[in-house]
């Protein structure tokens, strides 16, 4: 089950090398190709993670761990108070496992308020699917939330 008592968990197989997938997680020019409309990213511990989904919603946090091309951990929250998840109040951990013909991407989003887990689960399901298409060289189309 993707939503547990303590976290949102998702996995997806991507038909691309871990190095390729990793670049889409830490490159401010590549991130908007699969998630959001613009990104401000400094992929080092303590560096900013800021992703504008659209004119009304912006996620912000900071990088905790960057282990190329295997793992990225960053804090997460919304700049908009009505979201109920303040910037940096939750943690996203993404691990990339080489599977020879592709990459297994595992995402765990921890420390979300219980009522925020279902919408975040839906969001990560959408965006990981878009990441899989983009990293494999395809075009996922316009971001449905932009």
C-alpha cells in the first residue's frame, strides 16, 4: 500500500540509467521537464530545494543528502500556509537502484500530517510517472498541475 501510517511510499521502474534519472532530481533545468514550472536547486547538504508547481503552489526545503547517482534526501513543505505542511517540515528520500536494463526508483515521503498523505501520494504517483517518461527520453506533456 503506498500510504502507510507514517509515510507515502512509491516505486517505479525507469528505462534509463541511474545517472540519467539522478540528473532529473538535482538539475534546476531538468526538473521542470517532469515536475512544476521552475526550480531553484542547490544539490548539496544545506542547499535550497524550491520547486514552483504553478502560480499558486511552491514547495520548499533543503537538501540533506546527495549521493550521486544513488540517493537524494531533502526536506519538503509548502510556502502556502493553507497547505498545512510548512517548508522543511517533512522529508523526501529517493533512492535509485541499478537494475541493468533500467533503474528502480523508490520514494519515501515521511513526516506528513495524516490528512496530507493521500494528496501527496497522488502527486508523487503522477510525478514519478512523468519522471519515468522523461528520463527514458519521452515527453510526458504539460504538467497537469501547472
